[in-house]
């Protein structure tokens, strides 16, 4: 792989989210994890017998809350100059309107640690978990509740005005579809009308948060972490192209089109390729898959990036990775993916950073702990950290890139 033309100042690193790594959170998701209805369903499906009950309870997670100093030191050792975190809303405002000074100071220390280790912080405001009081008010299902998220954004921007990159919302379409259409995540609504309402309320929430952050910290750059899929119209058939255009519009562009004037950059989360054959999506060959059965198709990265050039703002890849407990495919996947990032840059795309998912193994939402996404392996019994070989391979790519621009 030719690293010579990654731009000077390119940001390299990895990402996490608070609920998945910190441990000890109490929010709408942690309450749902322990609900009798959910546990009974897992029992019926045989998942408790296969993985154990504790696999599905976030609990102490990776104990990153207490170990962030050493975790960021490991990231520095791996050559990272950027990292993505999220602020746990349920910690800093566990009671409506009352901001916890101790927890705010905790995140101040986290951000300071990132900087001491020579990394640029990307800070996400909402990565799918929120306080119980916000849940009880209807969450993002009520338009009036957008003001609470805007207040949270304003307070965080005022507390941390030196954060250069804010991500307001993580993957709004994933949250909406999985929580309000499929009903697999809390609140398990399965209500299309409510799903549409939530989606548009998230658009309003992003815009409101954008305004508040720019008011409190004008120099900060504000964007969204948007999960985009490469839809491939197989063979160029007319029917396949029509389906592709519809899916591109609904899945990839609808949200971004509605916030076009309220984004300084796009945070691209990319995992999926969907081949459309005979008008049907997800007709992939699946030659190589992750532990979760997701197709590994690095060429999709270039196509997905190029599709975002229409917005005319810089692109930072804020998530991209795979579940690979044995670390058999991650080195290949990272190298091939970055080759495709490089292709997109060579073709004119303004890509300025790559943050792998994830810095460490984490609580993978409804799947629990068994999927292993981390560059750093976590022993959940002792919380010992172990650098995987793929993390060193990624470090080699970073170092080679820096040599080429020095």
C-alpha cells in the first residue's frame, strides 16, 4: 500500500463511546438491559445458555471510567494522534436541570488526558444513551424535548470550549430504525409513524445543538457521525439503479440534506456494502465476513466517501472496523480500507482523518460483550489490556504515512 500522499496533518486514531466502555452507567439502556422481559426473550432464544446472562449486562464494561489515563497512554503508544469519546449525558445531568460538577470535572480530566497524550479529541454528545428523566418525558419522540438536548449541548460547549471537534448525534438512522421500526432496542416501539417523528426530531436536535455549540465556542467544528452504506447497483441494470437511488436518498442522504447548513464536517461511520440484484438489496457474495456475519468489503469505503463530496465539507472517518476475536482479518481489513481511503483522496475527496472502531473491546449493545472490535483486547475478569497484533500493523501504517510527509 502506498502511503505517500496521505495529507499532512491527517488524524489517525480510534473511537469509543461512554456506555460501551466506561462502566457504571445508569440510563435508559442499562435499565432495559436488566428488564425481565428482555432477559426472558434472551432465555427463549437460547442466548443466555450460549453466552451467559452477564454477557448482556454492561455492568463495569471495560472500566474505562477509572482507567482512561492508561488507555490513552496505550493509544499514544500505538501512534494515534486523535481519539473519539462520548460524554455520558446520564452522568452529567442525572436529574433534570442539575449538572453534576464532579462528573463534569471527570470529563474535563478525560479531555485533558487526551491532550497530554498528544491526541486531538473528537467528542460525541449523544451516542444512544440518555438520562432516565429524559426517557420518562418521552425521549426524542417528543419535539418539545429537543430543548433539553440543546441545553445539554450548550452546557458542554461552555464547559469545554477548547474541544475542536464536536459530534452531536451518533448514527440517527440506526437508532431510529432499530428502536422504533424493528423494535430490537429500547423503547422497542415498532411504530413507523413514531419512527418518522423521532427521525425528524433528531434533525431538529442536531440543528439546535449546532447553534448552541457555535454560540458558546465559535472556533469549534461541529458535525454528525453518520452511518452510510455503499449500495451497489449490480451490473448497472435499470431496476437496480432505481432501487439504489431510493436507498441512497432514504438511508444515506436524507438526514445530511436536512442539516446541510449546519455541519462543518461529516463524521463518516462506515461498515456496510449492499449489492442490489434483481431489485433486491443485500445480495452480497459474503466471501469474507466478520464474527457478526457482516461482509468485509473494503472497496466500499472509497465509493462511500466519494458519494459525500456533494456536501463540500471535510470528511473524517469516525468509525470503521470489524468484530474479529482471533484478530485474523483486522490487519488486512485496515490496510485495504486505508488503501481505499487513499484512492478517494487521490480522486479529490477531502478526507482528513481515520478513527478505527474501536480502541478497545467494548459492550456491543444488544449483542453484549462477545463481539470483539478492539485494537486492544480486554480481559473482562481482570480488566487487563493486551495490544493485538493488528494494532501494531495499524501503527506501522501510521508511522509510514508520517515519514512520507516529514
